[in-house]
C-alpha cells in the first residue's frame, strides 16, 4: 500500500465518525463561542453583536458564581469519595466474601436504576419527619432536620446521591482490574511475610493506577454532567444552594430562553473541562503508558 | 489461636461487616422501591410486617402512562446508538491503529476532545442544529450526538494496536482487503472490548435524561427516563407507590439482564482491559 | 376479470372519497400539560372525541407534554422551528412570554361575533386578570385554581378547637397553630400547626400573604414589580415568623410535592395548597378534613393559578377558527362544570356553577365551593415580561429569607433590584 492510498483509506475509515464528531462536538463548541458575543434575538429585537457583554453579565451574576462554587464543592465531594468507595467495594467483592452475588448486585443497582427515577426515592429518604433518614435518626432521639430545605444540607444530599450513583458504576472497572492481577503476587507477598495493607499499598494500588486514572477522568466529567437528580430533589433550591452550572445552563437556555447568555455559560463549562483535560492528559502521559 | 491469627480474623470480620453495610446502603433505594410498589399507598412511609401485598400500583402505573411506548423508544434508541457506535468506532479505531495518514495525530487529539466536551454540555447549540435538520422530537435526534463515541474509538484503537502485525500480514498474503482483514482478524479478537463497551453504552443511553428531556416533546419519541419524570412530577404531590411501581417496571429489563449476565460482564471487562 | 376490475374501481373510488374527506378536515394539534394526577388524559381524549363527533370537520389531536414548564418549552421550541401546536393549555402567567415571542394571537381578535364576545365576558373576572393585557384577551381560562387552607378536623378536636371553625385571620391562624403544634418529651415536634410549602414556586403562596396584606406584586402591564414595598416585606416577615418566632411551621424550605403527604401523615394540622388537590385529599386523608378560604389580614385574598387556552399564530386561519370553536365548546357551562368535578379545578364561569350537576355536587361536597367563593377576593398571579426570570428573583429571595440566609427586607430589596434590571428594557 503506498502512501497516497494509506491517506485515502485512513480518512475514508475515519470519515463517518469524523462527520458526526464535527457536527455535534466541534462545530457546536465553536458556534457557541461565536453566539456568546451576540445578544439573544427576539421577534422584535434581532440579535446584535455585543462583544463581551454576556461575559460581563456573567461576572456580575451571583447565581452563576454560586452555581460554580457549588459545582466545585460537588466535584470535591463526589470524586474522592466515590472513587474510594468504588475501590473498597471492588476489593470486597473480589475477596469472595459470603454472599458475593448479593454484594455485587447491591453495588450495581445504581447503574441500572435511572437517576431520575431514583431521585424520587431519595426525596422520600430525605423528607423531614417521616422520611427514611428521619425515621433512622429518630430512633437515636436526634432532632428532626429539613435536609433538602436547608441551604446547609441541600448540596450535601445532592452529593450523597451522586456518590451512590458513581461508586457503584466505578466499582465495575476496579473489579475488572483486580481480577487481572495474577494471584502469584499475593502468594509471593504472603511468603515474604508482607502484611495485607503492605501488599495493597505496594502492589495492588500501583497496579490499579491506570484504572484509577480512567475512573478519575470519568468522575471529573460527571461532576459537571450529572445533574438529573437536581430536577426532582431540589430544583437548585433553596435559594440556589444546590444549583450546579449545567442545571443553571438548562434554566437559562430552556426556561429563560436566553440562548446568548446560555452560550456564555457553556463556554465557561467548556473552558473548565478543557483545562482539566489538559492537566489530566499531561498526567496520563507521565504516569501511564497505554499499550 | 495466635494473636496474629486473631488480629487477622478481626480485620476479616470488619471488612465483611463494612462490605455488608455498604451493600445494604446501596441497595436501599431498590429495596424501598420493591417494598412500596408491592404495598398499598399508606405503607409507602411505614414499614409494617403485616402490610398487605398488592399489584394495584403496577396496574395504576401501567394505565397512567404509555410505558410500552416509552419502552419501545428506549430500546430503539439504545439499539440504534449502539449499532452505529460499534460500526463507526471500529472503522475509526482501525484507521487510527493501523493506517499512517496525514494529520492522524491531530485527528486523534480532536477525537479525544469529545471525551471531555461531552454532548450533554452542548445542549443549546445541538438543539439548534437539530431544529435546522428538522429532527426535533425524533428518536435519532436523541442518539445522534452520541453516535460517534470518542471513548469507543479510543478503546478500540488501543485494542487493535495490540493485535500482532503477523496476523494481518498472513491475511494480506491470502489476498484479503483492508476491510476484510478488519472483519476477519481484528473484530473477533476485540470481542470482550465490544461487550464491555456495549454495557457502558447501553447503561448510559438507558439512563440518559437531560438531552432527551430537551429534544423530545411527545410520547412518540420520549424515552423511559423522560417519560418517568413527566409522569412523576404532578401538581398534586408525590405518590411514591405508583412512582416506585413505574421505576421497577422500567428498570426491570436491565436489572434482570445484569443478574443473568453479571459474570460475563465482569469477565469481559477483565479481558477488555478497561483499567 | 371484469368483476375484479370493477372491484378495483370501487376501491379506487373509496380511496378517493376518503382522501377528499381528509382534505376537508381541519386538524388542530392541542398541547395539554398533564400536571394533574389521575386519569386526566382519558378525560381529555374523551372530550376530543366527543367534539369530533359533533364537529366531523375538525380533528383535535391532544398531545400530552408533561408539566406546565415542559409544555411551554415544547410549545415555544415548536414555535421557533415553525411547527407549533394550534392551541395549547399553558400557565396564565406565560401570557407575556408568549406575546414577547410573538407566538400567540389574541383570542379577542379571533372571537369577533357578538356571540363570541358575550362568551368571553362570561368568565369570572378574577380569572381574566391574567388573561388580558393592552385591551386584548390572550388566554381563555380553563383549568384554574386558587390557594385554599385544608385543616384536619380531628387534630382541631384534640387541641380543644372547634373542628368546624377554621382560622379567619392571621392572628387566629397563629393562635390555632400554636395549639395544634405538638412536641414530644424531648422537645421534637411530632405535629406542626400549619404548613405553607416553599419549594419550586414559593412566589405563588407568597402572593396569598401579600394580597391579604393589601398589596400587589406587579403592575398589570407586566413591566414593574413591587417586591420591596413595606407591606410586601411585612408579609414575608409574617411567613418567616411562622417558623422562626411562633415555631408553628417547620423551618427551612418546605417541599411542595410532599406537603399533601405531610397532611395525610398528620405531620401538619393545616396546609395551604391548591384547590387542585381537593380530589387527592378526599381520596387519601384518613380523617375528617375541612377546606377554607385563606385567612385574612387587611383583607382576604389569594392569587389565581393554573392554565389558560392559547391559540398559536403560526397556524392557518381555518385552524385558528376551529381551535376557537373547540375552546368555546369545552368551556360551555355543562362541560366546565363536569371538568371541575372530575379534576377539582375551579369551574371558570358563574354559569357552570348554576348547572344542575354542579349544584348537586356542591350539595354533597360543600368544600368544592370554597374556591369559588374565594374568587371575589382573588387577584392575578404574578406575571411579567421575562416572567421566569423575574419570578426566579422573587423565589430566590423568599427562600433566602425562609432559610434565614437573609433578613426579609434585604431579601426583598435584592429581589427587586434584580427584577428592576430585567424589566427596565420593557418600560421604554
């Protein structure tokens, strides 16, 4: 095969995927940037070029800043906890404990139950007075608390549901990776008299590094993407205490119909994700070598 | 019993207890859904052992919304997306793994961009595109932004790269064309990857909500998730019994499939080397 | 052979005839928000079929679009892509939004005949506040509601109150609620006195308080809000005090969706919620309950709520006339009465309440008439240009005050400043 042919064939094979990617990822990303410099057109007020006006509004928009900060906390709250729990779950299932099938099924439920449906169930768990959480805390004589209705706890509840969702999903990846570690290592470690913790820290954990990175990338994206449950549980309330950037973007774009402002918001999300991506790819290059 | 053995035993007990505690916490929403769906409404907030069993909630849920239609839409969506993803991903992954073409590295980076900039974030602009294409409120419109999957392309590229060149050379000597080689040599070797990716893709599309919510208007195109939400948000307050029944109805296929295939899933992940 | 040929001809002729019939038929798509529980879709389907039977030339196709919020999203996106429904039931408060998007035609421009005009003036005036602006009628009241107070008669009895006498004033409501709030030995509340939900759309319930305090939240042109008037701040102070000072209502933001359930579970002895919940409460409350007008302060009062019919601009004149015909048909006294009985919404015309079927219903279930009687005190629901945004500003302020994040005066001043910023361009 000569060079010319390779070029043609390569691009032909790539073409269908490339067309879709350009149409629904690259083009919209660029178009959004372009749109963010215009005002939102209305029947009696056509869109005009406004330069950085939308971004200026953004800087002065308290709701945006609050959503952004909430999102940072949401990321900080979900990413480490869900990854750690996922690893613990995978280790437990991999151990061959009694009732392994049940454990595996239990950990896996978040993956099969749609978030939007489960959110209603979580709503019941967090309901004051007769909700499940309250029934449990009531047994210990703790005072009743309005979990979703207080700004101090609404975001925590939303984070808890996200952790529930994510940990179960990531567990699968860890489990698969764990099963790939040859048992010889464990035997060797035992012969050497190494403790369990030492074995995990020095052998298992490093071997799981690629999985951890893969899961991390997913967790980061999801911390910006996973807002389904907010629609049911809090609608961003009370007073935007649980509003996230993507949820606010939905409100601006599809409730307020301010597409230009929504475009500016989208750009913020894109910028955040892009900078994280660059940081992570740099890390990936350094730490792992894909085959 | 030596002190060390006793210590190990304690650790073991703690691990087991912890694992069970986590499992119980994790299965709680499902357990609650089962409890509430099978009992009359007044037991949705009370857990009494003598609560009577009933199937009425399922009947009510089934009658209250066109779940059969939502079901069909979701199945159509999931199948369509998966099929296109597999084909496009295979072709593109093959190109990246085995063809030296101009601009390959840049193209690969551009593909990877989608790993981060997921279609979920571009809802406003993609909505515009769909309405220009006249596709708003159709099942393909829900799927289109997801059909070229960077994740899948990346995964298959890595897998195809591990296939020994000799196998390809041998096939080439026998006169096979590029596509034939792909089909006869590469695809069979990547089977576990396809299964693993398929699982991720199906569970993602099955549970996807925000984009379908935005792009669909009618029963004819709405998937289960959006249907469920439309169905459970009423002005009159939440009726957990009927919501739980509906949740079980909609989650049952995936749940059953997982129970049946859980070993195979994990094993295919193992071989796929998603790690 | 000839038989076959003539058969073919017959089939062709039949096909032609069917085609012709189709050509004559005007199809009107009708977006309907299924935001109410129960078998509403079946009722709507039935109504559409009945209408078609009486008017063979018109085919009504109901499309169930979800909540009000979702329905307007669908309707507006469809409008922008050039294929809107012919008619839709949407929130009465969406009027300015729909006008600004140039999506709807004024019903008063369609209904030109004297007979039509008489029909349009036959609705309760309270429902028309939200249906007209600039001298034109844009929406036709259909499924409208107001806020009422539900009370648990058994709880009243236990607290030593007259079970048949609901609180008539703010101070009575506080007094009763104090008697009704039960605490266990360790001081935890087992039953609250009263509950006014504040999630999702707290502005609506807040309008109950402001109206009773003798103040309006916006002008009728929808270009100005009065969130920071002293009476508004006082009204909010009262709402906040219910939980903070008097300790008769759960603190924090109270979920709208679980409020009826809280009432059924006896976690609250009184609740404020929509009349649309009447059927739900009737079916699920395991105790004797009453329904009353909201208590008065300077006056009685409640905002109206619920949905109006709109007719969309991007449809043919024939479709618009057909839609008008359908809307007139569905709001005739007989049907409005039946609709009210089936759903719990307030029948929209005085004539509907005079029908025998309605009279009989009210006789057996007097609670149903409370909302009607309250209509004379009712005001327009908060509705302005850029409605969702202006409303969100208020909602955020209310939740901030209710959760204690801001004092009422500050919360309302912030909300007003935001509303002012949004509405300024509309006052030019």
